[in-house]
């Protein structure tokens, strides 16, 4: 199961074990059980602190438990093989069960250990899902550090009947105590915030204790990360406040246009950005959703940003880098069948539609790439494009048209997504020139029609927005408000690309530097009172 490279890597990692662990498998007949036996046998052979048994009594076959030999309650269960994107999750589970400390803060570890109650998690992942490892690893961390938490991590492709019976049509999908609890990517801090009712109040109090920043960046994507590095290198007190570090890049799989790097993947690039930011004096505050910007009353004064949960931060200058999110179709059935056949991540959810018929909405690069990827998994793909021609790069169009299980509909307006109350059953589209309506029977719809800027929270701030909701900036990344700058996909700068966002973030930080050194600090009378 493991090639020579993976074998050597795993052997190196297992040298960090501090105490013995046991692998206890529940197996049956068939290739997947045979593969599980082979994998566990290979792992056990790499270190004398690892043993493997095949007499488990789990409810799923194949499955296996990783547990601490000295305390069997310290355990996590995998159903199916955690390979592909989940191989790292397997390695971490082995190390954490064996006493190797996780790379999380003491505060987070204390919150995990102090969590009260009983929580039985079941989480479904796919091997091609780049969003799933964060959830798998977070639940593993909880289960191995709090005996009130159990986690069963299930590879959906191995348990297709179970996936269908429980209505799982998007991953990561997390069940708690038998009920659907969350869909989508979450880190350990986000999970703890959902479980711990006092987490919000503690987070707000923590923000209140912070001194004003010289530069506060709202948003943690490529623009925000670049801005923070440039600002910190100038010696300014710099902070990033974001819902999650990495932004949309976390949801991007293959990246082939990041200059000097022929190929990388979103989560890998985000990890590198995070490491680079950490090497500078930047205060990174995640799980912070900005709700209101209160500009300074005069140049040189303090701007204030208020966040959901009641917390707020102040700064002499602010860089808005809140990015964008997937644009919705806005047609009947889209919201009703979200995660029940309507999806936005083909890499994550595509394997759940193996052998089925799906549609992709959108003829740009994202849409055509999605159709190509899905055509290798599903039975048939219908690509629906509103315009009279596809907008994707020609090389992608050529590949698309070479596929025998793809139909392309041009000048087609999607008017409705239909379902039976439980899941998607079809799509209705209207010919833009003929006006005639058509129906396509299918089980999944992947929406790939671009992005919408995250600027709703700025509605009453005085910031000038374009008719598309983007923040209007000049050539120096300055907004119409003194001391407030903006960068990345949230702005009017054309071409929403990672490399452009990084450049714009760097420019915004340099402009903030120029503003700060040329503007005398002032204290508002109302603030001083």
C-alpha cells in the first residue's frame, strides 16, 4: 500500500512516538479489507511501538481504531482507508495517539480538555476533498484529548450505501450524536466555538484587551497575508482579523499560474503563507467576522472595526481585504437543495456523484475545469452557459469537447433547480434566443459562475462601492476614506487572481506606511472624553 517514499516518510514520523499505540481492525472479505490489512501491517512493521490486531468488533467493515496502548479510551476510528488527501490525517492520528504534542496553542488544548458533555461525531470525507482534512484532524484532536468525545471518520466512497441513506451529498459532512450537525470545512477552533457556548464572549473580551494597531488588516487571504508581512517589516504594530486564514485559496485545488511555482494546491499555499506571516510580528485573530467599520473622525484618528460577538479593534490605518465568495444562481431550488445536490466544490463533492448525471453552471475556466474533472467520475455532465460562447481558455475548451460524456448548452439561462424534497432531481433552463424551456434530469448541480465581493458589512461606513459592490480604490490602493485602504478580490482591481491579490496587498501596506509617516496621530475629543 505504501511506496518506498511514503514508507520512509512514515518511518521518520513514527520516530516521534512517545508511547505504544495499537491498531485494531474490523475486516471482512474483499479488496478494501485486504488493503486495510496490508496498510496496517506495513505501518506496524515500521516501529516497535506500533502493533496491529485484526479482531475488532466495529460496526463498519473495513474499519480500524488507533488507540493508546496504556489507555484504550484515547482513540479515534477510521472507516475505510484514509489515503489521498487524508494520509496526513492518518499520520497525525498515529503521532497524537502516541503522545506526540499537536501544534496548537495551550489555550486551545485547555479548551479541548475542559469541554464538558458527551459528543459522538461521525464525519464523512472523500479522498479527493482538500477541505476535509481540517475537519478530520480537528475531530481527531478532540477525540484523543477528551474522553467525552468520540470520532468516527468515514471514507464515503467505501460506504456509498450509507452515504445515500443518510442523504450525504456534500463533504465534509459532520454528524453529532446521530444528527446532521455541520457541512463544510471547519478547524478545531471553529468546532470548539460551536460546542462551547461561552467561546464568543471570551473571544470578544480577548479583543477588548488588545491595544490599538498601527495597521489592522481585515481578511486573511493572499492580499491580507501579503499586506501584513509588508506592514510588519516596516516596524508597525500589525494585526490580521479574519474569519479564517487563507480565504478562498483554501477552497482551490490545483494552482498552475502562480509565477515561479509550476504547480501547487490551495491548502499547501495557505500553509506556506501562514508560516511566512508567523515569521513576522503579526497578531493573527481568526474566527472574526467583521460587521461594522467606524471610520476616524479626522485624518490621524483611530478607525474602529466591530465584529460579530461584540468584540472590536482600533487602528490608525485599516486595510480591507475581505475577498469574495462563490456567486449564487439565485434561482428557485438553489437554497433548498444546497448540500442536497447543489454544490460549489467539484473536487470535494464530485466522488459522491460517481455514476450519476450532473450539471455544471458556468463556462469560464472554473466551470470548464469542473466539467472536465467531473467527466472522469460521473456518468454524464451537462455544462450550461448563459453566454453565446464559452469563456474558458482555448486549451480547456479543446479538452472539454474531446470528452464523450459531456454536453454543452450555450445561450442557456438556468431558471430552476428541481427536487423531490430530499435531493435534486433536475434542472430547468430557458433558451435565451428562443424563449423555450427545457428540463434535464440529473442528481447534482455544480455552480461555477464567479465571485461576489464581501462588502455588505460596509454599507453604512461611507466607503464608496462600485455598482457590483466592490470597494473603489485608486492606483495606490486607497479608498475615499483617509487611512482606509483595500486590496484583493474585494476591490475594483480587475482580474481576480492570487498573484494579483498579493501584489495589491503589498501595495496597500506600502500606502498605509506612507500615510502613517505623513499623518500626525490625533485623538478624537469624543474618544478622549
